[in-house]
C-alpha cells in the first residue's frame, strides 16, 4: 500500500504511513537464502511485538515540545548535517582526525544500509505508530538497523577516544556529547521511526565499527595516502558497491550507500 502523509501545521513534521511491502512472503522465500529468510523473520516478528509498545510510548509522552526536540536531534544525525560539518574539520587543519571521522560517518551509512537491504525488515507499522520526521522519503527504507543510531554511536565512540586519550579533554564535555547522542537514539523510538531492536542493532554495529577505526585507522590512512592510494580506493569502492544485497522492495539504502562511499 503506498504511503500517505499527515502533515502538521508546519506542513513538514508528521509522516503517518502504513508499513508496506510490494513483495509477498512467497517472493521473499523464492529470492532469499534460508539464512537471510531466518534472520529477516526474527527481526520482523520482533518489530511486530514491539509495535504496541511504541504506540503506547507515543500516546503517553508525546508533546509539541518533545516533537520539536527529537525532530531537531534527528537532524543532527542526518546526512545533510555531516556533509556540512565534516569539511570544517579539514578546513581547521585537523588532518588525520578529520579523515578518520569522515571514514567513520560515511562507512556507518554503508554498513547500516548493507544490513538493511540484507535483512529487509520493515519499520514499525503506522498506524498505530505515528512517524514524526522532516524527511518522509527515508521512511520508505527498511528499519533494521537504525542508520541514525549507527553513525551517532560510531561517531561518539570515535570522538570520545580522541577527547579522552589524545586531547585529554574534561569528561564533562564527553558526557555532554553522549547526552546529545542518547537524545538522537531515543528520538528514533519516540518518533516512531524505529523499534527497539533497530536501535540495538545500530548500537552494536556503531560500536564495532568505531573500535575498528580506532585501532586500525593509522594503517588505513597510510595506505590511502600512499602512491597507490587512489587504486586502493577504487578497488574498495567497487567491492563495496558490488557486494550490496539486492532487496525486493524499493529502498533508497543503496543510493545512500553509493553517495557515502563515493
């Protein structure tokens, strides 16, 4: 069923859509491997069980003030924000840190999109959940894992490493940064855009990715800055894009992954 939109007085906040899929279960069974079907069914069943809880949370806690807060926090975790913010790190001469954080952010988009297409699990059904967002097109994506959660957690873990172990900045600032991150993560639940399992999946992927870059980025950076660096970049890009699983529904995850890795 195609989505329909329910707009608020600002004409840009509320997206109310039924969870939908153009593919039938028999189509999934014919196209997906047994492992992929098994993992998809696990997540789909979990999302269905969590849906009434998400609706109850919104019914109890929704307010115009919280709507604005979590919509704003969601904007801090979207692609446009990072496309604007990341170049400033390079402009200010932060060198290796800027390159590392850029890798963390953009590969978070790729890894979460890869898993989304592989699992192919829908977002929470709406109604009863109301999806609150300024980017209605992205509600057509699959739900597991939460991309916002993935790169919010990955980014904060990576920055925390530098703040605590390299720059020796006060833990107060680290704590404030984590509060912002928690606001982004909680907002995915509050806004009805993700279930609990989506968020947990994003947290796990984000932590693993960030730790990998913390421990191995120096070697990767040296490789990318070498004479053969452009060739390595092309090879990695080609392998990454050709490895993205094909999904049966129209999902913009692949487009986001292409834009991020390129």
